[in-house]
C-alpha cells in the first residue's frame, strides 16, 4: 500500500466509556483518508463528539488504538497533535483581538514576528476578513466569528482540522452560506476535515464521505449518494433521507432478491440486504420518490387510499393508508402530472431494484 | 448643509432625545433608593467630613479676642486691646461647662492651657476699669502665663470656624504659628505609620485571600452546579457567625496552648509554641478567614461563566495546558480578581475589631485610632479627619479601578 492510499487516521477497535458501565463509543473501526471531508453524522448522544474528542486528544479511549499516519497517537497529549479545531461556540479568546486570536497558534510555535504577521493576514484574507484584525471578537457577527475560528484553526497548517457542529449556532441562511464556504475552502486547501453534525442535509451537502453513528456504534461509512441509495441497515435507511418502511416476513429467498409477505396482506419483491431465511421478520424500505402512484394494479404493487396531499413546490407529498396500521409516503414530482384526489383509491408500485429488505 | 447632513443631524437629535428619556426613566425608578442613600449615606458622610474641618469652640467663645488679635504678627506682644477683650469674652461665659469646652479645646493645642483658662475664669469678674494697662496687670495677677506668647498664638491660629488642622494631623502635618505647613517631628508622628500599616495589612490580607480563593474558586467552577452550591455554603459559613464568636474561636485555636500549637508540637514540627496571637500573624489569619468569601464569590461567579472550550481551544492550537491556563483562562478572570481584591482591600483597611482583639499595640489599624479619638479623647474633629483619610483612600482605589476597567473592558 503506498502513502497516498494509506489512511491519515485509523481508529482501530476503539471504545470509550465515561462511567465504566455504558459505552459512549463501541468497537469503532474507522479510517479517515488523506484530504477528504469526512462527516460524523448521528442523532444526539450517538457518540460523535466523543469520537472527535478522542481524535483531538481531549478524551482518552477506554480501549483500542488511534493511529495517525500509521503511528499510534492514543497517548499523545492534545497540544502535541498539531490538529486544528473549531468549536461550536467558536471559543474565540475574548480578551484578544481577532488578529491576536489568529496569531495565537503561531506565537505558541514561536514563529518570527514578521512571518507571523503575514500568515495572519493571509489567513484572514482567506476567510474574507481582511480588515478586521484589530476588532475584538464581540464586535463580530456570528458568521464572522465562525470564520475567525476557521482562520485560527488553519493558520498553522494543521495536519487535520476537526470541527464539532461549527455551524450549529447560525441561522439557516447563514448556515447554508457557510457550508458553501467551508466546502470551497476544503477544495482550495486540500486539508483533511473531520466534521461533526446531526444535520443530515449538512452532512450530505458537505462531505466526501459520511460516517453514520447510532448509539455509540458506527453504522455505515460511505459517500452521500451510496448512503442514500444503498443504506446498510434499517437505522441508516431511516435516519438518512425520507423513507417509507413496511414490516413483514420473508416468503421466499432468491439470489440477491427476496419476496416478503407484508403484515398488510400483500407481497413485495425487493433486494435483500444481508441474509435472512424464510419466515424471518424483516423491514421493507424504499425512498418515497421511488414509489409510483398507479390507477390499476401492477406487478409488485399494493393498494392504498390517499389520505393527505402536501404541495411542496417541486413535488407533492402524498400520504397513503395501506391498512389501519400502515401508512406509506410517496413523493411525486409536479411534472409527473396532477396528484390523485384525497380519498381516492390508488396503487403503489414498488420497483423491485429500489426496494431494500432489512433483516 | 446637504439633505443627507440634515438627515444625520435629525437622527442624532432623535438619539439624544431617546437617551434623555431613558435617563429620566432610570432616575425615576431609582428615586426611592437615591432618597434612602441620601439620608443614610451621603448626609452622614457629609457631616463626618464637616466635622473634620469644624472648629467652633474658640471662635464661638472668644469672638472679641479674635477680633483684637487680627493683624497681630504672632511674635511680638499681643496688642493691649487683646487683654481687655479676653477678660470681656471670658466674663461673658456664664456656665462652667462653656469655659471647660474652651479650656479643653485650647489644651489640645498647647499643654497647660486648661488650667490657665479655668483659673482665670474662676477669678472673674475683675473690678471694673477702662485702663488697658490696668487690665493687663490684673490678668497677669491672676496668672502670669498670660504674658507668654503661646496661649495667644493658639487663640489666633484657631480664630476661624474652619480648620485644616485635623486633616493635616491625620497625615502627620501641622501648621506652624506663622501658618505654614510642616511635618511633625519624627518621634511624634504616628498616623502616617498607622496608615502605612493599615494599607500593608490590608494588602497582605488581599494577596493571601487571592492566593487561597483562586484555586478554590476554579475548583468550584469545574463542578456541577449542585455540588458547587453545597460547597459554597461551607465557604459562606463565616458570614453567618458573629464576628466576636469567630474572634473568640481564633483566640482558643491560636493561643500558645491551643490546637494549632499542640498539633504542630505533636507532629514534631516545633519545640516551642509559635506566637500566633496578639501579633500580626493572628490579625492576618483572622482577617483572611473573615474576608475570604468576599474574594471567592466574585471569582467563582466570573469563572463559572467561562466555558471550558477556551482552554481546550488554546490547547488544540498547540499551547501546553499550563500555558493555556495562564494565557487564556487567567486573563478572562481579571474582572473577578479586580472586583474581589478591591472588595477585600477596602473592607480590610476599615478593620477594627479583629486587630483590637487579636493584635498587639503595633498591629492596630487606622480604625482603632478613630475609635480612640471618638471614645476616649472625645476629639470628634480628629476622629472624623482620620475617617476622612480612610474614605479618601477608598475612593481613590475605586477611581483607579474604574480607570483600569475603562482601559481594559475585560475588567468591567
Ligand atoms: N463528559 C461526559 N461524562 C459522562 N458521559 C458523557 C460525557 N460526554 C458524553 N457523555 C455521554 O456519552 C454519550 C455520547 O455523547 P456525545 O457527546 O459523544 O454525543 P454526540 O453524538 O456528540 O451528541 P450531540 O449531537 O447531542 O452532541 C452520551 O450518552 C453522553 O451522555
Ligand atoms: Mg456533540
């Protein structure tokens, strides 16, 4: 394996417990590739921050090893790791000016004054805060503080930049704007970013790859499209993007595919994820935009009644009742024609290659 | 003026109006408090400062004499009219207590004045005469000291209702007979030394409180709010016990056979008991104990508001944790350090009971002298002047604090 392919960071069997009984992070095996933008995504309490803090060195793993460039860093104190870090509340030092904040990592590294000045200026220029060096942090807007924090984390050419929900405190519009800037910055600098968020659209928009966490366990690491199209398990299917899920039991297993007898007395064919034997309880999952509304029954379709229609500009969201326990959501593009009337009888067609069956 | 300028001018005046309205509202809301402060604080302090320069006794008792002495060079013999005037003035004093007040006041200026004045007053009235030389002879007949200049100098010097003498004396200065200001003799100077001692004890106590409180407050600030509150109550216990009880407790603890000395001896650390009582050590220990909460509370409240992320951020940027603490955390606590130190120092320079009970004669602070003049010598002028010096020192410190706070917003 050559250098370019070897991972920059490797978590190897890492687990972490704060209280000695519950695991905040369990059996984590994760590679961070050189130059990638990796996002840790998961619901609250799933262990994202814990993972990032172990990488930063502020938390010590209870077991396992973290490797940086092939060398173990599990016991390296945080100030010797040379990782840039951006905190959710920015953590700009209030008693220093913007310029001194950005210069801080350079003074620590005893960079000569003239070089320091030029690097600070360049870093502020990079985040488009050229004239702001003399201000104090409390004289900046939220987005500007965010950029100062970024400049400070980047100015000393860190080996990797860690960010824990850095955009969490910004309003939606500013957040989306900053996402674009972050992505642009990442492309220009080529530095490895590890980013934590619980906002899946942010994760999908920013990242080269996304690592999905739940309950301390890594669920799947993949690119945004594969995460969306080929979720590895029920949790990922439900957590990333909209999902229509139906419960049933395996009726017949074929190579790669399986037939499922749904609890609502219909049978659907779909791609079997993992392995399951006949009779096993499974979940059938499909993206709402893959379901087609039909007037007549088709192969691999089930009957339903239109319950509710929400108009969303580019598409309508149709909620259908399959039986009293089961509802299915369908996204129909406006271009696909007028939606059915509320209360109308309809048929939901599930294209077998987009139906995923989870054990 | 362009339209834009006019617009800006309009906006400015609107802002000013707005500011005025807010000031008025604030004034209205605080009016009851201001009234309360006026009667409980400003008026008494004003009275105290007046007392420090008030000098009514001589001017009230001897108006004629003072008029007669006006223009006297204070070295040659007093003008003949002065003898007649003093006889008239003294005769006009009906009550013995009036004469006594005058005599006591003059005696604080020059020793021997009391007996001179009282003897003369008792010998009055004199047989009537209009001849100045005869009046002089009669006066000398009562007491020959009327021929000496000092009594006349003392009267002439205090002819005015207001005097700077008390304030000058409070900082070991005095007016000479001619009216110029000079330092008192080194062997008689006391207040400057006491003032310096007061400041140095307060400074030592402040520094010790800071050294003890800073780590404690930091430790408290790292805890959950519940535990921190529980421990804060322990810190605050001194607030709830009477100061005399605490002093008595310290006497028990610190005496040569007390727990502290016994434990030290038992641990083999000392073979003779340490002198911890009735000296500077005892005063400082007890004052630190009493004043510690005033340092802990401001520090804790400031530290509680500093998120841990700051130090973490500094460490992630490459700072050693200790350097991060010093360079990033400590500066953010300056406001608490300044507020706590100011509070402890100002409270400290006013301490009276603690040094009086736990200190030796060389450990008494300025308040002790205030009490001495007020209670023992009944010299309110001197007591108020010393109080004024304390007040001035306090205000000066506060002004410095405000000036620093304006230069360094982190302190405000
Ligand atoms: N300092 C700590 N002491 C004890 N338990 C902790 C500590 N920090 C986190 N935990 C626990 O560890 C688990 C994982 O927490 P973590 O902060 O990593 O979650 P997260 O994914 O970052 O969540 P969020 O999106 O809410 O920030 C949680 O159950 C949390 O309660
Ligand atoms: Mg978190």
